[in-house]
């Protein structure tokens, strides 16, 4: 899928976070409780960013950004793979949406959080 607008990028981010959250919930492992809380907070924050940036959503096109490299292969995905995939997505997304400084900075913060989760 082409991630050609801010709105589509944000919806895709929410979809990725939601799918990862479902995978962690299915693991039923107490060591992931903190990560699950992080995911829930990020999903809320992404939804709020969409609401707060509705004007910018339609102004700037995003070129050459596809969802394919960031898709989960299946529901049994390993924690390291999930976190690495999400860190890669947010890193690329931050570059692609530099025209929205605040959101790009938030995405860069998300990269760091996901990288820390790799070692959990």
C-alpha cells in the first residue's frame, strides 16, 4: 500500500501498533505488561495527533513510502522482530513527514522506545 498522505501514515501506524498489541496480549506473559501499557498509550497518542493535525493531513503529499516492508508476516512474530519493524517504520516515517516537525519528533521518540523494547 502507498503511504502517500499524513492521514494514511497515521492510520497505518495505528494498525501496526494495534496488531503488535494483539500479539503481545496473546503471549499472556507478565513480562510484557509494561510493553502492553506502552502500546495502549501510543495508540491513544496517535489518535490524538490525528485529531490535532487535521489541517496538515491534506496539504502535503508523501512520496515513495510503501507499507510492504513494515507488514507483519504472521501472528507468531518474535518480540525482537516486532520492535525492530516498528522502530524501522517510525524512523522512515519521521524522515518522510519532516514537514510536520512535532509529529516527526514524536516518531523519533517512538523509534527509541521500540529499540529499548528489543532488549526486554
